[in-house]
C-alpha cells in the first residue's frame, strides 16, 4: 500500500474518531430541545461533514477527473500517451 494512501486512511480514521468523541462526550452538555429538526440535524451532520471533507480532498487529489481533463494528474498523462485509450489496433 502506498504511503500516501495509508496517510489518507489514517487521517480519515482520526477525523471520524474525533467527531465520534465530540458527539459522545460533548452532546450531553448541549441543552437542545427534543424536536424532530434537532434530532435529524444531529443524525445527519456527521455524515455531511465527512462528505464535505472527502469532496474537498477529492478536488485536491492528483487523480481527480477534473484535474485529468485540465492536463494535470496521472490520468491525463496516461491518456496523452495513448489517445485512443485501451483500444487495440484494428486488423
């Protein structure tokens, strides 16, 4: 496994653990009413935060499809070497 991939996985696990600890130990100190919008926000916010972080990291990644279209990243260099993609020459 590449060290960059391992580092990303470690950051993801630390971020998830931090959010979990904040919810577990910080949640009881919040004086929130027990209404449906508050409950839904508490349930959905960790997933939305992680989705935002992952989206941001994907946009910065060198393998992002948007960067490959701009001529950056490893996907663009692979496609520029073989413009026909993975097609075999016709007989």
